[in-house]
C-alpha cells in the first residue's frame, strides 16, 4: 500500500470561512488517522481574483487552527508550463478545439445546464472551419480551448471511480462517471494555459495524492477528473466527499455571499479551540 497523502487545496481569492476550516481539519485529521501526510496546495490559477495577501492569510489562519504541513507549498501559478504540456498531449490527439465565445454567447446558445447549474456549452465553435480559426487566432481574438467531449469519452471508454464515505475508512464503492453531463468543458481558459479541472488532476498525480477529501458539492466534477486521468494516464486516488457547513438558511457557506471569515470571527473573540468545536473537531 502506498503511503497515504492527502491535501487541502484552497484558492487564495478571499479569506477562509468555517467551511474551509472544516475541510482543512477533516483532511488533516484523516491524514493523521491513516498515518499519512497532510499537504497544503494553493490553487491560484485565476490572476484576476487570487492575491498574494490572501495566500499569506490562508497559511496564517491554518497555522492558527493548529495545522502544519511540509514545505515548500505547491503553488499552481508557478506550474503553468506543466499544465501547458499536459494540454499539449490532449492537443496532439485532436481532443481540444479553440472556442472564441463570450460568456454572453455561451449563455445565449446553451443547451441546458451542467451539474453545477452553469450554462451547458452548445458547441458553437466546434464547427468553425480551419480558415476561420486561423483568421481569429491571427487577429488575436481571446480564445479558450475546450475538450471534444464525445471523442474523449469514446477514447477513454466506460469510466468509474472509487468512493469511500462518509470517511476514508468506510467500505469503498465503485461509482460510474458521467462526464457527458458536462459537455465540452474548458481545459485552457482565456489567458491561462489551464483550467481547474486540468490543474487539479495534474497536481494530484504529481504530489502522489492517494486520498482526495472534498465537500459533497465537488462530487459531480469528479466525472471530468476521472476522464482526464484516463486520457493523460494518471493514477486515480480514492475519493471521500464530506459534509458541508451550512448557514442559517441551510445554504453552503461561500466567499461570494460574504460568509463570516475566520479572521472576522477571530476579531470577534473566537479562539481556535472554539472554531474547532463549532465544526466538530474539538
């Protein structure tokens, strides 16, 4: 059996809240319980939202909670060349195509919604001629690259992944992946040689992650990750999807909704022990 390696991988686009605290503590706890290693990874591929001050604040908050991890911390913005190389492997098999659509155009021509509720891409640019593509690339139109979903699924064949829950020690079950629900997902964003989906599978493999612990809201995206793992020849970890910390209205905490941050709670007099008790890790 390989040495267990688990990771907590926040995006430094804001301050951590109680939901992040629970996920970090959960992952750290199970790394210890399994006799493994807890890693921190900063997923900062969005340069418009991710800031160094948020990265510093994340590490300060986690240390305050009593967590520690090996150095150096993997930082995704330092690995763009590695993601570009992985994307090139997909390009080499003609599995990516350029998409010039704006968000408005994607919304207008959507063919439904993906599992996250976002507009499902209708494939407008899939049918552009080579001359049209060359013309738009030549004049510098903003471009992103999407996965040819049907072709990728045909190449990969039936897909499944192993889930243990509600803890990594529970009896594992095989679940069948349905990447078709996501359509032609973005693999390389405009101005960035990667997407969350590509970076996370490349980094999990690079760090030898054996157990992925995620909130239940992240379970649907695993279908895409399993597909990319198969296409790129990457190892598949064991997955566990933990509960979410909800607000008074029963909705998931989020940065975008302005959920109270660990920093604000600390300023209000909360101790690290109180935070741990609040999320069930006293």
